[in-house]
C-alpha cells in the first residue's frame, strides 16, 4: 500500500471501521512507515484537541420564544437603504459600483471548491420552487447575495 | 418504512399543528444552536441562538413541503447550514461594500464578560475555535457535523447535498488544515504528509 492510500484510510478510520482486509493492510503499512505512523498518531490527537472546543450553556426558554414568534411577519434583515451607501464616502460608492459591475465578485471567492447549499434548493424532497418562495427574503442583501458566486471565502 | 416520531411531528407541523412543532423544536434546538455557534465562529451564543431561531422559523414555513423520505435531523441541519452560510456571506458582503451594520462578526464577537468567557479563557478551546472558524464552509460544516454531532458520512452527504466520497475528501482536507493551524501541531511536530497527497489538486 502506498502512503497516499494509507493516509486517506487513516483519515477514514477515525470515523468508521475499515473492512478487515483494509485494516490489516493499513496496520502493516503503519508498522513500516514512520511518516504515516506520525499522521495516524496526530489524527487521533486532533480528535482530542477538537474535544476542547466546548459551547457555552444555552439559555432556557428557546422554544417559548420561538413559538411566540411564529406569527411574526418575516422581516429578513434590517439594512440601510441603498441610497445611504451612495451618500457615504467615495470608497464606499466605488465599492458599491464595483460590486454592481461584478468586479467584486471574483475578489470574494478564493477559487476554492466549496460545497454550496443554496437556500432555495430542494430540501429533502420538497420542490425547489416551493421552498424558494417559502424561504424567500425580501431584502437588499438577499438580492445582493444572489450576485455572489456559490463559494464561500 | 415506518415513519419516525420526528417525521410524524414535522408532518403534523406542516398541517399547522403548533404543538407538534413545539415538541420538535424542544428536541432539536440545542443541537442546532450548538451547530450555529461552532459554524459561525467568533460570535457569542446569543448570535448563534438568534440564527437558530431563524432556522426554526424557516422550518415552520417549509414544513408543508417536507417529504418524509428524508430524516428530520438531516433536513433541519440542511436548513441550518444554509442559514449559517448565508449569514457569513451577508457579513462578507457588508464588509466588502461597506454597508456596515450590527451583525458584523467583529461587533458581535465575544467579550470577556459574557457567558462565553470561560470558552475564551480556555486557551486550547479558543485556538480550536479559531481554527474551525477559519475553515472554508464545506469543510467546516463537515467537521462540525462529524465531530460534534456524530453525523455519519451518508448523513453529512445528505445535508451538504453531495457524495460520500466528497465528504471523505472534505473531512480529510479539514483535518489536514486544522493540524496545520493548531499550535499543538506546530512545525517540528507535524507529520510528513505523503508527497502525492500534497500535490493532489483539491
Ligand atoms: Zn506511509
């Protein structure tokens, strides 16, 4: 087994059991390969490091607060009106103009191949159109977001 | 296949049964808040909770369109992932075009006085938090779902609408990046990654 395959399997092995044959092959490779042995040890250690990231306690009353909001009209986000940006200093105006021209769009993405999960997309068998309108947010930002590429950072 | 209790609750919620929806929220809200908290990165618990509220409000609106082939947990976390990605994009748009607004990450970042103080004081936890927050969206979602919510590869693939092999790849890259970011794995302690893996175009 080559290091490339061994290291991929080491990563998978953290999350789920390998087949007996693969487990045996990995174990044999690890016995002979120090680099992959290090990767294996550090992969285990990473799991323990991740465990140190705890979340703060959650306030009580979440469900009650939510239930009282079910009838609220969905005001998406409060944003300054579009003309407020025009009245701001020049760099902002230029930024907005550049954005409108699509200049900013290439700057926003780093070319990485991210998973994008568009909001209006089919969710668990629900029709995309139905969901898109169900979840549509009528806000300036929602429209701006449509202009963004489907990559993040 | 018999429907799960969650599925029954969501179907009833889709027909306007608020009691059923409340039970569903009660079951899943903690997990969704924690997911938002870890996914959003440097924000306080209140911001994560606000977003989780939006996730459930969207879920209530979308409930009539739910089709019970999918697990409710997967369905909810897909909504949560969408919401988190959109939130981060909104912050980014505001930063780039100078709209400002109070939802900028920096403005809602934790301070030492809040409930998050213990997390801040925990230096190790803080560096993990920063490293996870620095991952690209897909990798971040995959590692948070896998490590903190115990989702299987298939479930993660369903949430992210991708293949199981793509999930393997996301997790592999996420872990590699985390190792490169965390102080505990600084150069000198880092393992040699196979040369052909380094060269692999992801
Ligand atoms: Zn090797």
